[in-house]
């Protein structure tokens, strides 16, 4: 310090006036105020980064769930929705997957029931009319073997005492069997 100056001067001195390079621009900012401002800026930047990551994760989860629900709506029950998070979107994906499994089970059960009904209707048509027991047995076992894809079949009748009697048989001809 020289002649008449009393104390520090410069941009961090807190003085205003023509001496410091920051005077007039920052006003009377002290070093503490600049540190406070720097910390606030860093905190805001961290909040923006964290918010961006959370939004990106949420949008990604929502997109997966949305695509999965669309697949369910179109009847595609075989592809599960990926469960990416442990939040409400993850819960929704798990429930949608559970629903898809139940719908798939109902669909499969319905298909089995339809197959049985169709087979029963075909059998009824095949044995309709006034037919002798041996012809009835032969028609029934032939139809059932073909419907079930069996190469051989046999039909028995039981008398009042429980004795079984062979009524009809079916065997696929050797020339009709697939060759490997």
C-alpha cells in the first residue's frame, strides 16, 4: 500500500469504485456472496441432471409398458413386458404380464374345449343312424383314431358282469405311415 491507501483493494475487496476491475459490474459482492452463488449454481445443475435422469427413466418405463399393453390389445400374449423399475410403472408391467398369462391360459383352455366339442360333434355325425354294434364300434374307433392321430385303436364293450369283448379295431395301413 502506498500513500494514503488504507486496506486491501481489488475485485474481492468489497469496495466499489474505480479501483477494482469488477467495480460497477458486480457491485458490492463479497467473497462469501460469490461462494454462495457458486454453490447455488452447482446445486441447480445437480437438480437439473437428476431431474433429467428421472424423467428419462420414467419415460422409458412408460414406453415399455405402453408397447406391452398395445401387444396385449392386439392379442399377442406371448411376449412379456420388461419390468425395468420398482415403481408404479414396474407394478403395472408385472400386473399386465400376470394378466397376459391368465388370458393365455383361458385361450388355451378354450381351444382344448373347442377341440373336444368338435371331436364329439364329428363322432356323433360319424355314428349317427341305426347301425349294428360292430359297425358302430368300427366307425367310432376309426374316427377317434384319426381325430387323435393314433396309428392303432381298439373298442371294447362290457357286459353286465364286467367282461370285456373286442368290438372293433383300427390300424393305419403301413403305406399310410410317414417315412423317416
